[in-house]
C-alpha cells in the first residue's frame, strides 16, 4: 500500500466519514484554507490510481468510494511509523512517549528547564 501525501490523507479522511462522495462534497468538508476544486479533483484521481478509492460515473460526475478501510490504513501507517522511527519496537514507542510526558511534567513543576 503506497503512502499518502497530506492532501491525499485529508481527502481520504472525508471520504471515510462520508463513506464516499463527490469532489464537491469532499471540498465542502475540508478545513480552511481549502484547495482549488481542480487540485482536489487531481488529488482524488491520484487516490484512485493508488487503489484507495474507486470512481463510479454518475451523469457528468464521478462519485468516489473508499476501497481501503480507515482501520486498515491506520494499522499500516502505524506499522510503518514504528518500523521507520523506532526500529520496529513498540516498546521503544511507549518509552519515547513516557519520557516526553515525564519531561513535560518536570518542566511544569519547574524541575526541568528544557527538552
């Protein structure tokens, strides 16, 4: 499964919420600043090319439906993230975040001046 760019992931988040939709519907639900319609249409066509969505022609428009479930994407994303940044060790992930939380607690308490 090919990784998504940030704009692709944002479009997929909306398509997952809607369980599919038209480019205009996705555009209406994206946060500001919204991309131009044509840019979003290209982004969604890239998602189709990558196998994340399928297009169904309805009249003069296309409706896009997710082919990959949100849970599946999340699972693969996290697996790649852990592999790329934490030597494939979930123990290192937990340790990293525990250390960050402890450092933040110390800063708040005034016991630890900086990162």
